[in-house]
């Protein structure tokens, strides 16, 4: 690993988090996101941490970046004016979708709003069949005619998604060439490059989403790298992907859809690292920022991964209610519950929180920047768990009077409550929303949460972790160092990796070892070349696998392959491996049935060295409090609560709740059910007291 | 933990877990299935039952038709194989349409689940196999014996040993022996996974039996449905709807009675059984009737023996909705899926804001069969390409275009259909002007064009309806467009029955649109303009029907 300083920046909906690691030291800051020109906040925050470290832009060795810009552009429908060119006869692939309803019993559902309206969905004569053979040649005049209409419609970006293009991308490539002649400067995304997989709806949807965010993201990435170059930085910029590994700037420009959810992926990587250091096999990671909360299960130190994702789920975050994208992802649930989430009283006189957020502009009412609605941050401030002097490192001075005023007007008055109870109600509802989302996520995987450890990070999570744990029956919480900027710290732990997938059909009973070996060797070379840049000299490890199924099935399972040339005799071994994996997943295999391989994958990445386990520190007395505050508790009434500075803790120091432990990017609220100790790795460990209140208490 | 002492929280957690267990059971079936209608479209069901055959939880899948029929199926297994005879490793099977889910294509497997040597529950599952021999998956049979292999309640496996005689019989009686055998294994595997997860749960919570949990789940669900019914006006309402039938129109008549203790639907007045395979066994009639009631009255309450007990259904023996063996039943869904519309016809007199106008309602599957270019181990190809028309307008919203309702079976991706069959789809697009005009417009149907890609003829086993009787609009809304089946060269085809598409010609299918609600002239002008710009309606319709420019 190179010793040059490593910079990580995570742009969230509200804050931009910046982390610099130089040798053993880490410098962090948190600045407000600047939505109109996000690079401004990145540069400003970077300048701050460099100054702390006594370094300059030219000293940065590598810059790892993640951002929610792509996600937000889709959710807010603020992407480019985008058109779709499809095969004649298939104008409505996006709208026909899967012909299903995401809620069987609800007659009144709305289908997801597509990124390209029907009036901008064009078709041209062409047809490729399932084997990749041309059934109808591309009508190039028709493509030129569409190009003229794109101009009239003011289109900036185009998605091209033809039937069976994953098997033969020639027609799509030809369309791009024609568009480049007719309309130079137009952005073009091809489905055969963005998501070369069978099933036209998912492939088209992914390609359209890529096209929709591409001009915005490419423009932003260019301005960002220009700005860094102008400051004298020559560091390579790597982008965090939704799958939890790093991509080059060029790959990010071409496939910006892979950057969706990159911030949360960084958080999950951090939590997995924290879990590995402490040998925690069952972890629920909880990342709460200004706009949303993200919940991810980490079993055996690995975040759960998937190959598809839905952006912008509608009603109640139900599966199937969003826009599908086929990209490698870390699986998590995200709900509209953050510090900036807006609280209201609904028609049934119930307090509701979110899913909309006051974001960074205008921000919570207590920021004093024009926010008129009460938010979770305003409630936390009023309850006494946020220190108004130290919020976001003291960069934002919070106004208690403004918090009181909006809580009174919007919540307390309509419900005839006092301000304390109104604020408590807001906090309870947001905590309950998060607990429910966590329960559902765990239940979908058949897991119970009681035996999990909660790892909490992000600006708002350490404030809410204790209450969330109480609601979930969780007995142990970890707050990692620099929890307020957790995702950015996670970026620095992400492997430099590249994963290639190639389709090559092969029946195991007609196994061709030479062809399979040749393919895998080529892929290995290519993946190594792509991963080497980002690895910066670190040793690379490799894994190979095949996606296999019984002939006639529609879904494959992954079968690991040896890292050596394959021989004819390996067919029998592969059959055994397939059957063993099949039995592991589905209890029984099908004797004698034909097995086929559809695609092959090679993963090359920096070795994930398991961190050294930490030794348990000996318990030591607590540090001296730095102040006291009257905190309103979940069990009613205000209680005098000591304030501690996290920086004053040495490993082993223990305090009993209630307590507030403040640091630069966040504060940890230790409820009276928990005690907190700093461990040898610098994490705060909150353990439930033996005589603690009921985890299911009010 | 003693069985009776479940705390509130434990109950909630275990109930959620039980639902998660059956959802995982269903996912395993989906992932391991060979049948394309299962793995791509979700035509399957999965559930867990107590030892009295009460259904405790059922996965929410694409098949409301399996809701009550699954719930009843296990009782029939218990009658044939009493619990005291069940052994670990046993698996029971049937495809009896009257004791399963309504036609021979649906295999039902039930597996006893043991925990520490004691029988604690039964897992059951169903999936739609693409071919079970006989005349094939179409409505042309004149009795059930023509429709394929009939498997009574048998042991598929005994103490872990598969019944090879039965497997050989099954393989020898289907055009798709490879797929059918694979699907039997998939069904067996999903029950195994469900059982393993249930045992994990019982270990974790220290449960020895499910009695207390079962009782509480059923009681609570029942009370929750009754609480919803308590808010409805009480009384009796009637409605009737006529559909195409096989060769003569069929009238479906319902009398719905809402009382304090439940809702009963009786189908007195409904037409007689057909001599072709569109007849419906009562279990399937009950399932779609109850589904319609649940959507309108209690959409958020999970299906189990408790919640389902509140809704009851009767139909005169021998009518098309209570056909007796040996009536042919292969395409029972064409009539059965109409039943929510018939129920809504009653309920719109009571709760008009909670029910939609009539929709396409029956699936418009392309049931196709023919030769293939290369040897696969099967006999040619057989495939149901699932596809749908438009749903009826909702009181406050337009209908949904090309969307399954009441079925939840998803559409088959064209790329998948072309990978299983040698067909080429030249078109699959929305059908302009097909949504019934109204203040709220019906959903649009679609236009599909298919040709053989290997220059051979292929066969269509048509099972369509709403060609002579399109979905009706209401309150001044217009009817949805009628469905259409024909050849590209011009010939009109029949809506039901076996027909051949010659080489070089194309099959053209236009699925119906949903009915509209309210006067089209009252539709907001910006919505008319949007529909016109999107080419969902034509200029002529905008002027002539919606009064654009008036």
C-alpha cells in the first residue's frame, strides 16, 4: 500500500463529508453540500482537511469519491432530456414493463413514472434474434430521420435498446455512429454496453437511467477533475460504485448508473471492516444522514450483495414499485428518515416524519437559513441531545428559539402538546419508522435482529442508535471513530477491483476445456490490467466462477472454478461442485439432469487482508465531563445528563448512561439503558445494562 | 418457552417470520423451476399448514386462484394420508383439479415437516407445468380425461425414496419430460427449504408446537376482517355479467350478502357447465371470488384459515362455476378470473369508490406449440407466453395498461419467449384507443404479432374472452375495446380453441382495453392533451369522444 495521503469525499443530500488519511493520522470535516456546483463543497472541504494536515493539493496520492448526485437526479426527475430508440414494434417496453402489480391486493396502485415519456420513445426497423443473427437489417435512413426529430425535441442524451442486443450489439453500435455524424455532442448509451443481459425491460430501464444521468454526471466529473488539477493535484480519481468497489474516472463517465448508491455502499464497507476487526459475525449497519437512513445486513463480515436494484421506489418502499437497474449492488433498504426529514401532523392527527427532507437548502429550521418546517434535527436539538455550539464541528450555529417556534406551530399546537412532547413524538416516530424498515429487511432474509450488533454512523445515527436498538431488542452498539463521516472512511477500505462477466454457452456433457480455459485466461488478463491502476501496487487476488443451471431452468447459481487451466476431466468435478452448491441452496439436486454454463466471471481485486483482531482493553474510570444538559428522555421528563468529549476517552474508559459523547461530526446519545466504553480500535461500544429498561418499552 | 405463553412481541415476530418462511419457499420454487410460466411469470403458490390442515401463512405470488384452493388442498391430503401415518422424507402429490387448484397442469405437493422427531406442520406448494399431455393446455377437451395425465393422491416419496414408477409414468405422459421432471424436483425442494426454516424458527424461540401460534394468527386475522366488514352497510345486492364462452355466451350471476358475521356470494342464476374446457371447479371459483372481496374490503390482512373463513361462496352444482368431474377444466381461468368483476358489480352498489370498472380480467396468454429446430429431450415446444390487456378505470384514477388483474401473473419477456420457442415477435406495443373513454380512462390493451422463425407452422391453443363482450364502462364511461385474434394476412381466428398459424404468416393478437368511468367530456383537458401527445388516443377520439376543440 502506498504511503501517500489518501483523500475520500462523499457527497450526500445534505452534507459533503471529507476524510484525509496521512500515515497513521486521519483528518475529517463535514461541509454543506452545494447542489448547484457540488465540486465547490468538495474543493472547500478538501482544502480544510489539507490545512489540518499541513499538506497541499499536490500531496494527495489518491482521491476516492462517491456521490448521491445520480440517485437524486433520478428521484427528483432532474436528469437530462432523454429519448429512447428501440426496435420497431417495441416502443412500450418501459411502460408494459413486467405487466405486474407490485401490490396484489391494492386496486389503486400507481406504476413507476418512467424517465422517458412515450412521445420521446422512437423506434426503427431492425431485428436481431436470440442467437445474435440479423433477421432484419438496420434501416439507417430511419435512424437519420429519428436524429432529426431528436434535434427538434431538444434531446441531450439518448438510450438505444434493441431486442437481443446483448447477443449482438452491432446495430446499436451503428446507431451510435450515425447519431455521432448527425448530432455530434449527443450523449448515447447502448444497452449492449450498459447492461448486456437478457430480459428487455430491465436492460432498457438500466440503459435509460444511465442516459438520463450521464450528461449531468460527466459534466460534474469533468469540472471536479479540472478543479483538482487547477489546485495542483495530480492524484488519480477513483469512483466508489454501488457494488462496493472502485471504478476509474473513465468507467464512471461511461456508466454513471453504477455510481447510484455509492455513498451507502461505502458505509457498508466501513461497517464490514469494523465488524471484521472485532470478529462480529452478525451486524446491522445503520447509516443516518440528513436525507435518508440506510440499513444493511452484514453476515460473517460480508455485506449482502445483489445484481439488481430499484431506484425511486414509490408507495411504502415496496419491491417492484421503482425503476429497475441491473448493476452489482450491496443490498440495503433506504427510507426517507434523516436529520432533515420534515415532521407534520396528518389528517388523522398522527405525527408523520419524511420522506421529504429540508436538505441543505434551506435545511432544518434551526439552521436559520429560511427553513420553516420542523425536522428531526430540530427535535433532537430541542430534546437536548444535539449540542448547538458544536453541530457539524461548529460550522453551523443552531438556533434553539427557531426549533421551538416551528415545533410549536406545526406539531405542538395542532395536538395540544407542550414543546417537549412534540419533539419527543417526532423522534419516536422516526425511530419507529427505521425499526420497522430494519425488521422487514431482516425478515425478508429470515433473520432476527436481537442477536445482531448495531454499527451506527452518519451524522444523525449516533443520536438515534440507542433508541433504535431498544426498539429492536439489540444489546450491543458500535460507533466507529469518525462516525459522522463513516461512508467516506469506508471508501478508503474499498478494494480496488474489477469484475468481468462474459456470456459463453456450454453444456457440461459437451465440456470444451480448451475454450473455457482460453476465455478465462483472456478475462483474467483484461481484469488484471483494469484493476492494476486502482490497486496502486498492492497485490491482487483472483476468483473465477461460472453461472450454471440445469438445462431448462431460468435462473443460475454460482459455481467456483479453480485458478488453473481446465482439463476435460474437470467436467465431472464441475458437475459435483454444481450439485453440492445446488443442494446447499435448495436441499436436493436432480440426478442425471443436463447442466449448462451460461456465463463466466473473473474477479480481480486487492487482497482483503482480514484486520488484526483487537484486544479487549481493561476497564478504566470515565473522563471528566465537559458539561451538563437537561435531556428529555424516551421515558418522560428531563434528566440532567453529563456531556463528554470523545477525544478525552482512552481505551477502556467507561461511562454509564444517560450521557452524551460529543465529537466533530456527530454526538452519541447513550440512553440510561446502556453503558459506553471506548475499545482498543477507537470505537465506542454501547452495551445494554443488565438491569436496563425493557427493550420493548414505550 | 411454554407454548401457551406467547407474548405480544413474540407473536408478532413469529407471525412475520412465518410469512417470511413461505416467501422464501416461493422464491426457491421460482429460482429452481423449469416451467417458464413459473420462473418468469410467477404462476405458483406456497404455504404452511398446521396438523388440522389450517393454512397459517401463504406466500403472496401471482396466483389469487390458488388462495383458497391451496388452503383446501391440504385437507384432502390429510384425509388420504392421516397424520399418524406420515414419516420424515414422505412427499405427497396430486393434480386432481377438484382437490387441488383447478386443472391438471397444476401439481400440488405436500411435505410433512418434523422437528425433533415430531410432526409439527405441513408445507404445500403448487406450480403450473407447461404440459401434462392429453390435448394440451387449451379449452378443446370434452372431458377431463382428454386433458392429460390425472394423478390421484399418491406418495411421490416414501421416507426419502422417490417413487420411480410414478416418475416414469409422469415422464412418459408429457410432451416436456425434461422440464416436467425438473419441476417435480423444484416443488419438492421448496417444501424442504420451508421446513428447514420453520425448524430453525422453532429452535430459536424454543417452540415445541405451533398450536398456540396458529390459534392466535387465525383469530386475529378473522377479527380484523370482521372489523372491516362491520363498517360496511348490510344487505343483499345482485349483479350479472355475460362473457363469450366457448361457442355460446355465458352468464355469470352473483348475489352478495353482507352480514355482521361475514360476506357470502352465491352464484345462483349462472349458466350451465360448458361441454368444453372452460368449466371451473368450486375451489377455484371460491378463490377468485374471495380475492375480489378481499381487494375491496380487507386488502391489508394476510391470507390464512382465519381471514378466509369470513368469506363464503356457493354455486349450484353443475353450473359452470361448480362443474363436476369429469367436466373438462383446462382453461378454467378464463371464466374464473372474471369473478372479481362480477363481485364488483354487486359492491359498486354499496362502496362505489372502492371498486373499478370492468377490465380485461382474464389472462390473454399466447398458448403456443410446435416443432423446434434441434433436439432438446422434449417433444417440440409448448409455451404459455403470459400477456394481458388493460384494467378498468378506478374511481379516482385511470386504469392500468397491459397489466394483469385479478391474476398477478407477470408478462413473459419477449427475449425469454424467443429463447424457449423458435418464434419471432415482430410487435408487442400498446394499442391506441383501446382504453374505454371516460372521465377516468380504462387501461390500454396491447398489439402482439408473432411469426415462426424456422419457417414452420405453429399451433395456437386460444383461450381468450372479451371478444364479443368487451369490458363495460360505468357511470357514462365507455366500454374498453374488444379483443381480437387473427392472421396478419387478414383472416379472423376464433377466440377459443386449437388453430394453426401457417409458415410465413403472422399471428396478430389485440388484447382488450379496460372500461372507463364517467363522461369522457368531463375529463380534464390537460389529460386529453397528454393522451393525444403520447398517442394513447387518436385525434378522432380526442375530438369525437372527448370533445376536444368544442
